[in-house]
C-alpha cells in the first residue's frame, strides 16, 4: 500500500515561488497600472545595475535611459488596454556587457480573480547572437544578389563596398591590382604594394575618410597591414591604436589625420582571393558604430570578400576576352581610309557592351577604277570571336571581288555563294562540346559611286537602306530592294541607280544604330532622318550628332557608321575620243593624249601615257570589237581607259624569246601603278593608272 504524497502548505508554496522569481537569471519585472516596477528578478537587477528596492516604484524610463524603453512602456499601455500579449524586439545598451544588445521582450497581462488586468509582466531574453546570425545570413544573401550583376571590374568592386557599408562597416575601401582592369592574369607580387582604388563607400556623405579618389593608385608601405595581407593572403583584425595601425599611420601623415579626425577605432583588412590568387584587399573601418569588430565579423568579411573576388575574377576574365575580341575586330577593320578623290569619308565603329561580346559589323572604303569608289557596310549575325573572324573573311572576300570590278548585284551573288563554304569550314572547326554551332548569316550593303557621272549604284543583301542628304537639306532613303541576307541563297539581288548632286551625303550604317534602346527599325530610321537634317558642315560633327541622337549610352549591339560626302569631277578633268577601227588610228590617239596632258600641265607623264595608249588601243583594235573609245581622267592619278565591245578579257603572260607578240600587257603592268579590266553591259574596259609628278 503506497504512502500518500504530503501536499505542501500554501506558505511553503509561496516561499518556493518567491525564491524562483528572485533567483531567475532572466530579466523579469512586474509593473502596476502606472507602469511602476513592483518586483524584479535577479536577471533584471543584474541588467539594470540597480537593486530591486532601487527599482521599485519607478518606471523603466526613469532608471533605463535608453530610448528603446519608451517603446516598452507603450507596449505595456496596450496590454492594459487590450489584455493581449505584446512581443517586441528591443535594441538597447547593456549594463552588464559592453555594446548594444538585442532583446526579445514579452509583455504578458496578469489578471485578478475577476479577470481584470491589474499588472503586466515584463520578460526579456537576450537574442543578440541569434539576431547577429540572421543579419549575417541576410547580408550574405544580399551580397550574392547585388555583387557581380555586371561584368565590369570597377562596378563589381563598388557593389561590394555599397552592400557592406552601413551593415558591417562605416567605411570600406576596395583596392585591386592594376592588371585586373586590363584583363591580364594577375601574378602574386608582380604589382608590389601599389594598388588601384577600385571603389570606396562611407556612411558619411562624400566619403571624407578616403585619402585618394577612385581610379588613383594607393601606395602601401611594405610593413602596413594591406601590404602584408596582399602578400600572405590572410586577413587581419586591428584596434585603431594597436602597433600595426600606429606604425602605418605614422608613415602616412594624411592618413593619420583622417584616422584621428573621424575617431576610427576598429579595422579589418581582408584579401580578395580567387583561384588561389590574391586580386586585391578590402579595408573595413568602424568609427560611428561603437562596437569593435569581432572574430565573427572577420569571418563574415572573409566570406563576403571571397564571393566578391569570384565576381571580380569573372569580370576580369570577361574584360580579357572582350579586349581580345575588340582588338581582333579593330585589326580587321580599315586602319585608315584609302586615298581617293570621289568622296570625303568619316567613320565610326562602336563595339557592343553586352555580355554577348562584340559582333561582326564592319565598314570599308574601296577605291575602284575610273576614279570610282565602293562604300561597304556589313553585319555578321551573332557575337564573339567567331563573328569577328567571319567578318574579317567576308571583308577580305568583298575587297577581292571589288578588284574584279563587278557590279554591286553581281558582287553580292558571288559573296552569297561563298558564305555556305565559310559556314561548312566553321562547322568542321567548331568544338561542339564548347560552342553551339549556329547558321552563318550576314547582311551587306554595297554602294559604288562614280564622280564623273555622279551616279551611285546600290545593292543590298538584307541590309537597311542608305540615307541620302542632298545639298538643299532634303533627307530620304534610297529605295533599294533589300534582297535576302547572305547565306540564305536561292534568291536574286537587284541593284538600283541614282544620280546625286555634288556635295550630297551618303550614310551607311548597321542595325545596331537604328534599333538601339529596343526601338523598332521604323522609329530608328525616323530618328536618323531627323539627326541628318541638321547642319552638316563637318563630317566628324555629323557622325557625332547621329550617334548622340540615336544612342543613349553604350550600345547593346555593334554599331558601324560610314558617312561620305560626294564630289564630282569637273568636265575639264575628263577627256574622251572615239577611235576608228584601223591600226593607223593609234598614232592619232597618242597625239590626242599628248595634247590633253599638256593642257593639264602633266607633260612629265606624257611618255608613259603615250606608251600605254599605244599598247591598249592597239590591242582593242586588233582583238576587240568596235566601237573603240579612249578616255583620260585626271584625278589622284592619270587614268587611261580603253573600251571596246568585246567581252574577251586579255590575259597577262610571259612571252618567249622568239615570240613576236605577247609583251603588250606586260609592258602595261610595268609602266602603270595599277591596271585591270572591268566589264560593262556591252564589252569591257581596260584601264591603267599613272602616278602624278611630285608636287
């Protein structure tokens, strides 16, 4: 039979409750309707720094001067009014430990037998550690979301400084190796202790703590913490007056003044390391926050720096790849405009700033025979090194075909036939594990301008039409059939002719100009028309005005722009004669050429031109079909042209010792600066250029 448990009497029970309350290590207090303290636990005594008797009869705000307790009293009033439990998160300084603490406060109603709230119980739990962990996790999440949004080294560093400032530090600097901004692989120790200020940020307006500006070089003494961190790759934590900081400040008076002026009291120096290489250092400073950095803060800063370093290294690698692509692109574009007199030209090429990289846009100016000139713009679909390399091959092909003097529509036909062969070669060369193969498609606009007839012939392979500005300021677009893009095949190209007044502006461009900022091509053409309608005194100014009007910032796609002002050769610069279909007419042709050269004051070229006229006219009479015509053009050179109605092209060959013929074209090739053949609608023209005398 079990012995009944003896029930404690009320007095003993009350004594136990009293002991439990008095010895409770958690801050607990009971307040009356006037918010005055009636009871306080040992934890409350310890936290307030007052005895229970000293607190009794006083309100929290009378013995806890921190403004956070005004919020607590407001919560108590609501408990008396509503009878519901209140939960608060209070940030207040601790009397028992240095620094600000985070408290989870619960305000509970105490009711009497009638159910009326007549007291309120205050309970506080120190959640500083849990709050710090949540804040560190939130900061890391924000770093992941905000740092590395672009592939720009400086922007990435600035993003890190912006995120950390105000959350972990009051002032942050990020200094990086100078080679990173050029995309060069960093080498440990190669840069010494001279680092480029990539970014800084402060809780104070204007970043007054910084002794240098962003973009300037900061020289750190070898014994300074940043220099040692750069060499060792290990973080350091300092009080402002410790030996390392004091020695660093002593060697830099300006930095020393800044440290003392702003009351810097805690410093962390953290390396930015990626792939085992130190890319730079970040310095984190506190001067407004009273709490010093802790080891936990250092671990957090190292994690942030590690994530930022990966983003910086990615940006560095992108910078290197983009620099390589741009260098390739620039090397494949014309380095200077070739000498010719038909047009005056201004050009612009702006590489894309998108993550996809530079594209395959190009332009060209190609001198042709008969004082004519070819103007070309093109665009390979896609971005990156492949597009740039393909652009270079197409541009070379266009120049080769232009030397054959094909009409624009025929040239595009041959170029279109070439594209599938280039695509097949690229397909065979692609490593499909590393790169996705895409169809090779390009657009091209080919314009030939003749300054003698003032006519231009245009053909397009899926390219936007050229704009024309006449001397009276009228702007319109040449209505050229667009044709299919190169690489599509199966469809013809069509050329159109238009006569242009002298001094007209021809504007050729790629779609990156008119389709910038996400607008459709019609809106872009309208803006281009408006931009070209302005004053057009200097071609460089016209280029700048067009780019300023159509681009609001760095382009997302490559932009190629070519603007040419047409010239016309005076009738006194051209002379032509019909030549009879008789070998005896050769002497008369030579005499006419000699007289014309004398009228131009070019007697020094007479002997060479006579020989050329003799050989070329003789060949036309002997092997061609009438009518035969001789034409001399005075331009940047003396151009001699002989035309006939035969489509048979003469072929240069080496005559054997006892051959009686076969030396005429060889003589022409050696006497002329350039020579060649071009086909006409009926027949052909043989031409040769002779350099003008010096001066």
